[in-house]
């Protein structure tokens, strides 16, 4: 379902649609789809098209607002990875985890997208240590400066004039970024990430371009793919696994962040983090292996379903007992950290 898939942070190109006033109007010039799982329609640039995706109670509809109409259905089937039936996976994972079984009933249709690798890679470099509004603004400026104009979309606003609109641009190619400098990107607001974009661009150009990334899709070793990706500037293990899972068909890649650490230590192994004060490569792999051992069939997909349940925007659809359990565990974690901090202070 788009409401469960486009809104959970694995992509940054979709915007929520305000359907009450105009079928093509957007709530805000830069309002991301993030957290809009209760919406029904989203608009975004995808390759050389601008598409509208609308969810109904029984199906998903699409409209081509810009670009070629021929082949769009097949293009979206690949994008949403519809060749992978989701119901059997939900059933299989539910047998391995009773908690996931409850989540699966509450949040159906969480899919992993097959994004364009270059867009996914640069987008997640920009996402590092960042928040959704800033990521959205950065990527919007990035597209506007180095992408190609596609179309204008009317903006929905109580104070809007009739001619208010949002310009949609394609994602930049390596060729269009060829003359970009670190200074140019910093001036756009990318900050320290500017040097990472330039460094990654340069290494990609000498490695074979986007074709190099596409070839990683045929590698059946997610650790080997991670090792290849962390060679690029600004890409650590988590970003590498995001790129691998969301664009390179690496279905067993597990991006590990604080939410995933919490799931692992709360639900699977309270000793997984040990006494480590940071997420070392060894512990990172250990956390990922907990998911891979429990869900041998597309562990990354199962992990993403569990991750989505941790997001505040989905709390309202979860069973009350699960929400209570999550709150109690969070409170316990905060108390433990406060206790450790106090003990450390006494020792000092």
C-alpha cells in the first residue's frame, strides 16, 4: 500500500496531495509524504515522469501528469516490486514473531521500493544526521539546480493566489553534476554533506557510473554490497544498507539505527549491545544477524515492517497493549541511562 510504503522514510520524492480543493493541489510547497499514512494521494517525480498515486480501499490508481504514458504500469510494478507477493511473507514472518503478527494485522502493505540507485544514494547522504523538513528542502534545491524542469503543480493554500504553483524537477544525473563544486552545494544549504556529494560523484565517475550501482543488484551477498558502498564518501554502514535495501534488491540488508537497536534489544536479545557505548561494526552486524536469523526470507523487508511500527505517525493504528509496552520500555531505558549517568558522575 502506498500509505504504508511511501510515507515511512525510505524515499524522499513524494508529496502529499490535498484532495478537497483540487485533485492536483499539494498542501505545502515542500511537504514530504513522510508521516502521511492516513492520506489517500501523493504526487512525485519518478524517473522521467511526474505521477499521481492514489490509494482506494480496494486498489491503487495512478495518473501520469508529465512524461510518457506507455509502459508506466510496468514501471510502477517494478518500482513497488510487485513481483514479490507480500501476503505469504507476512504469514511466514508472523510465525516467527508474535509481535510482528500483531503489527502485520495493523499495518498491511509495507513494501520495499526499487528506487533509482543514484537518487537513493545521494538522497541518503543528505539524510544523514538530518530531519525530514531539512532533507526535503535540500533535495528540492538539489533538483531545481541540477535537474531538468518537468512541470508546475498548483499549490493548495488558504492564502494562495490562483497562479501559485510548485515547480517539479527531475533528479540530477552524474553528467548534470559534472561541474558542480563543493562551494556550490554548500551555498545551496547542504553544509558538510557537500564534500560527500562531490567525493561520491567523483568515485562513481571512475567506477563506471550508475551502471556500477546497477550491477550490484546481481550480487547475492549483502555484506559484500555494503563493503562496496562504504568506499564512497559520506556513506557509513547504515546509509550503505539503506541504499542496498531500497534500490539494489539486497533484501537481507538491515539498516541499523536507534529504532532498530531498540527492537533488537527489547524483543530479541537484551545483551546484543553489550557494554558498548557506540555502534561498532561488530555490534552493527550482530544486530542485523538477529533479524536475518529470525527472518531468513527477506529479513530487510521484515525489519522494515517492525521499524515502521516504531514511528510516531503509525502509533495510532497499533494495538493499545503494544503502545503501552513500547512506552514502558522507553521509560525503563531512560531511567537506566539516567542511573548510569548519575553513577558515572559520582565516580568522577
